[in-house]
């Protein structure tokens, strides 16, 4: 949700006007799906990487304004916390050696950004949750100076009418904490993968992405520590749900849906998702524009549908439908929001290659996997991947109950190879990135398991948890800068 917000408070009239405008936008969007062309010459992909800033002691550095000013590159933008920034990568095609070229471009860009951050006393960390973050870091001035974030914070607490309750229980430790701001949400730093699709192809690609979410998490988990506690392999998913939850406990007990939403059914049209968002979720930021979308469409142009897009941006589906207009041409995207950031550029691109290849094949199967799997099973797989990481087990048609690594090695990895071949990706790029996926499966090592093993080793040497997390982060930064895949990183003896 990157749109600029003007108002800090909204009246009852604002909310009524916004609701009416959203419904008009939804009607226009339905017309466009029937009448308008969403053509494109070449299918494009996109990438966003959220990053953390730390100081010389490896604690959060509330310095994104100074860092961004020094980087002076519009590809780098502010994020919720003052210790967060985001890198937005230009849309890319996949064929040939584009992934290899993207790896070089990303490394050059991040190396430049790191040097500029160093000049103002900060370092960049690419990780799902910054392991040295503690609640006291979020008790003072932590929020970025952007009206959008202040308005979102106010809207969430106006809806809740009470403090947030964080309550996360892992296999080893648990965390219970009250928060009077959405500060804990800023701990969630992720990678978002975008895939441009036609209206006709959108349902199959979204369903395929939902099916793939559990294996993605088991493969790429990188967020095992929050506020000094070892919780889930990918704690970020549950933290994000709880840190943006507008529901009181009573509303949760009634079955009211959370805004961080896996979904509840397979779809047959992208319209299903936008319509659900409008029907189920009240507006958080009811800011209206002067656009008349009916008149714009009747004139033969593509309306921005700003109210619908803004509302859609405050419903945090793990695979989000996106409508956008670029150069007067409308397009649709699946935005995959499942993955954590890091550990390295090459790991991020390996995760992306696996996703794009596997989704392409799953979406084009004659009898798709979701026709043989209940939607609730896909959600259970998602939860298993998040909680257990390398110990996750899934249910998969044709395999029954299966470990994540067996499922990927025997089924999903061959699909990803074939999918990338159909994309036109070069053999060199396929072998590089999918070889990393194979290596993670065979070693049963991802970012989360490396973090846990390293912290455990330091604690066995006699360090307390805080010291062990800082020592682990030192080694993590060494590995991150090496660009060696995380499954090859050594752990202390």
C-alpha cells in the first residue's frame, strides 16, 4: 500500500462517501473484465525486498531518513519503521539469462546502498525478522515520518479500541506482549514476487500460488526469533496477522475474518477476491478522489479505481490480487507475499525461480492440484510450513502425508525446472537457482534452521540469549555479503 494519504482523521460522511465510491469502482472493474483488454507483449515479473538497518552494535538503527537521503536512489523507499527501507526492482522478463543479470544488478545496487548506509553509521540486513530487535526499540520514536503510517496506526486502534495482544506459542518458547502501536508489524520484512497475468489466467495462477505457499515457507523460512524468543520457523506470518488485527477477542470468537487473510476458497475469477475484500472488510483509510471511473471507462480509457486499489491494499492476503494502470494500460498481477527477506541475493532469486517455475506448471495442469485438495488443507500446509520449517509435513494429492523436502525433490522441483524451461530461462540460470533449492532440501538447512543452530552453539559456549543473537547476526552479515547460499554456511562448533 504505497499510495499517499492526506487526511489523518475521517468523518462519518467520509466513510459513507468512500464506501459508495468503492462499490462504484467494483462495478466498473467487473465491466472492465468483460469489455476491456488487458493485453501485454511480454509477461513481466516484479520484485520488492524489505530491509532492516542496524547500528555498529547490530541493534536497530532508526535512521532510514538519513540513509535514504544518502542513497539518493528512487528505487529505495521508506517503510513502516525508521529502521526499515524497501528496494523496488523494475519489472523484468524471465527468458534467457535475465535472472543471472538481475543477480548482478541487485548485488551492485545493494553494495552501493550498503556503502551509503555505512557513511551515516548504519548497515543493511536482509532477514525476515531482525533478531536483535526488542520491545524497547519500539517504545520511543520508531515510526517513519509518513502520514500514511500514522493514519494506518490510528485506524487500526480506532477499530480495535484496545491495545494489540501478541500471543505466539512455538514448539520451544512462547511470547505474550501487549502493544499500544502497530510497531511490532515493522519487524516483518519480506520479499514480494509479482507476476503479470491475464484475467482468464488469473484464477489458476492465484490458486496455484495458494497451493505452493506451504512449501515456500518450509523451504525459505528465515524468521525464528522475535524479541529474543525462539518461536516459529517463520514467525513473521503470525506476527503480521496479530500486529495488524483490528478484531477484539470477542470478534475473533465470532469468526470475523482477520485482515491478514489466507482466504477461504478456490476462485474462478479475480473478481471473487476484490468482491470479498469489499464485502467483508470495512475501510481503514477512507480517502476518496475526484475520479469518475464510469466516465473514464465510457470515454475509452482505463480508470485508476483508486478507492478500490487503496482498500485492496489494506487487506493483506498472502497472495494478493493487484489491479494497476501504467502508461494508460491496465494490467493484473498476483502479488506473492509469503517469503521472508534474505538471507542472500542468490537465495532470494532461487526462491523466486522456484516459485515462478512451479506456479507456471501448477497453473496449467490438465487436472489441477486444487481440484484434488480442500482449500482448508492448503491453509494447514501454510501453517505447518510457518510453524515447523524444515520439520514441516504436508498433505499432497498423490503423496498423502509427505515431508517438505521429499515433496519438493520428487515433485515440485522437477515441475519448477520444466516451468522455467517453458519461460525460456537459460539452462545456466535454471541450474544455478534450482540447484540451490535442491541443496537446501538435501541438507535440510534454510535461514531459520541456520539461525537456530548458530544461536544454540553460542549459548552452549555460555553466552546468554541476547549476546548469542548479536554474535549470530555478525556471522549472518558475513554470509549475506558473501552471497553464498545459506545451506552452505558453517555453524560455530
